[in-house]
């Protein structure tokens, strides 16, 4: 088809929705709109007319201006140079755009995602020789993308055949030919270090596997109480000010994933500025190098075009799948999926589609499920296993978890970290509510904890949650009639629950010692709190007044022990536990002598 037949005209403009007359256009194809060359995507077809959603504001664009079909769907460039980059919602590099247009993105600007001028040191796969048969996902060679990440150059999906040639070791740009493959029809295909992939199409893999290893985040209430597996699906719902962004940033900073992709989707600019400024300064706790060497950021603030907000989630998950195919464990954080759903609602409203719950389109649940289902642990075609862990923040209006986005998300995901406004107001962070949160991965995680940390983890976790549930019931009684209505045993239950809440669950992201907690320290703190509770409960049954127990000096120190000793100072925590046991035993002997007298 010639270029003249691929050019059409704008018929109608309705915000980001533009109707064009363009013969031969296809659904999903990218289009350049108007004299400004705004990028858009075909979402509906009727004969020659197409409805396009544009990624930029259409202010000033008029009917009669040209529309040009580009011949491919919304795609991302996948190759060396992604790590450490900051992109907008349609994978335009913000640092390059800033050099061209300043602080604001000029409409119609087009910048390649990958730097064409940069040279990469390519090392070919020694197992590949002319005549070797290759298929999708096999490793052609490697590039050291950063000091932390080895970038494996893979045969792109859909390509297989015999190797004609592989480039020798040397420095190449991303467009240089590094291999030629002859397919079954005898045609030679040129392979570069990068390729494009449509963002709305999941990347293929050999087979899906069960997740078996927990994602360690260093946050006690997550790892110990509501674990998430690598390749799992999690959600962080909560009202404004409850700390969703901080929870996600802590996971991004401290999780033991190989690759971190943070997508700021429709959030306030000041929050994303904090991410963009702080992340490049952070050190990676696992390598000692800069965290950005294994981190990729997608920034689409609330004042950016609404349709690009909808695309940003797909851009992020596609890049996550690309690194998964190399055999890496990737964690992607989407902040927030509510803003993404609001973009769907606005576009569907302009299209005149029938709204359902709270104005959202009828396909909201299926779109959410389709995105979350792209997470998982898989067997790749050639590099072993890899995983994508997807964690989405949800911002229900007024903290109402029954609203459509939260309720549909809850039906899809496996781990639910519900944030509480009451806990946040009480300065209890992370404000994850242990009553309404849940995890479907406890049994699998228990096997890992038993093998790597301690076999009593599952027992301690269940006992702690049971004690917290009793605390919730007793607190309601106290609020009605006061603590005098409780027995000494019940009042000690409240004290034990407070010790768990303050000494284990509460964790400051700003504390230099406690911002990260290793699994060994997590278990040591939980087991210490339960040991104090058990020994105190035994003394209460012997008749020791609960007021005497509450006055013991080590209780306040037990609440602060988490900030006194780091994850490498487990011996000091065990020494403190020995002091506690000695003090309780002394009290027991003293009381026994008093009884005998």
C-alpha cells in the first residue's frame, strides 16, 4: 500500500477522541494526528472511519487536518539502555525530551526510547555457529547493560531458523546487525540488539510454573504476616494519606527482585518528583551499587494526557516481561491502578459506551484481570525460569473498599495489603490493617521459612494473628465499659498484642536501622514478643498482678529493640531475650517464695 493511500483526514474531535477518515487503517494501529503530529491509537473502526485515542492534548487541532497511519500498534523498544532510564507513559525518555523542549513535553515530539548513538560491548554466544538452529528466546549474546544487570540479547518472538552469521565480539549500537537467521522459506532475517513489541500483547513463554519463593521486602508485616511470592499478584488499597506510595517505594527499594520497574500512573507530580529525585541517590542493599542500575521508572503524572496514563501500565508490564524472558525476577509496582481505571472511564464516556458501576465501563473487570494475569513465574524458552511480580496500588474514594476497582482487584489478586486511615492517623506505619488484609501464599511461603529461617514461623504467625484478633474484640469492650471490666488475663492479652503491634508490626521507613529487616531478624522479633507474652501469661495464672507485669522495665525496651539492633546484630537480640527470661524467672521465684511464706 502506497503512502498516499495511508494518509487521511480528521473528521471530528472530542477531547482525546478523534474521528478520522483513513482507508486501509487497522484496529490498534498507531496514527499521527494533525499538523502537530500527535500520536494516537485506533480503538474502533467503521468502514473507512476510525476512532483514535490520542496520547496528547488535542487543543488547537482542527477537522480537515491530515491523519497518517504508521502501520504498527503501540509498541515499545526492547534492548540495552532501558535500565536506569525514566520514561513517560508511551516510552519517551524524559531526560532526552527535557534537553529538546525544557520542563514541559512539547506536543508531537518524538524521541526514540533507546539511544541510537551509544555503543554496547557485545559478546556472542559461543555455542552459536553457522547452521545452528535457533528458536524464539534463545540467547544470541550478552551485553553488560549496567554493573548489576547482564542484558541477554534474545531471538525475538516469532523468529526461528538456522544461523547464517553472528557478529564477532565488539562494540555496536542497538541498530547494528548482530546476527542473521535463515527461516524455513530460505529468507534471511537481520537481527539487531533491539526489537519492538506491541504493549497490549503478552510476550510468549514455554510454560507457566507455580511460584515457590517469597518476595522478601524487608517489611515485617508483609514478609511475616501477609507474604507475596515471586510471580504473585498483590494490591495495596487505601484512602488518601494512608501511605500507599511509601509502601510501594519501600518494596522498590528493598525487595530482593533482580529488576524493579516503578510505574507512576496518574499520581501527583510531587510524589513522582520525590521518586525521580530520591531513587538515583539510593544504594542497592544487595550489591552496594546504585539502585538505579537495576531500576526503570515510568512517570505519568495526573496532569499528563489521560490516554497515555492508560497506556503506561501496558508499557511497564511489557518491559517487565522482556526482562523475565532473560531469566530475571522482576517486580513491577503500579501507582495507581485507580487512576488507570479512571482513564478507561473517561475514554469510554467520550465514546458513548454504556456505563455500569460508578460510571466505569462494563469491561473494567476483564481489563484488570488481563493486566494482572500477565504476572507470574514462567519457564522461558532458553534461559530457565523468570517471574513478574505485579503490585498495584488502589485509591478508593473515601477509603470505600466496596467501590468497583478495589472489589474487582480483590477478586483477582492473591495478596491484599489493606491500608487503614485509623492506623495512619495514629502514626502507625506501615498502616496495613492485619484484620482485613490477607495472603493466599502462606502455605507455600511456610515451606521456604521452615527451610531457610525457622520451622516455627507458621505457628508463630498464626498465634500472633489470633492474639491480635482477641485484642480487637477486647478493645471494643474497653471502649464501652473501660479496662476495669477485664480480667488480668484479658488485660495481659492487650499488653501482648500491643507488644506485637509496636515491637513487630510498626516499622519506620525513615529509621536508618529499621527501614529494612531481614527474615532472620523478623522471626527473632516475633518470637521474642510471643515468648514475653507466654511467660507473662503463665505468671498471671500463678496470681501475679497484671499491673506488676506491666511495670517491668524490659517491656518498653522490647518495643524499641527493632531500632536498637540491625539485621546483622541478631546476637544482641538473643542476649536481650536471655535477660528478659532471667528477669521473669526471678519474678517467678520471688512470687513463689512469697506464696510459701
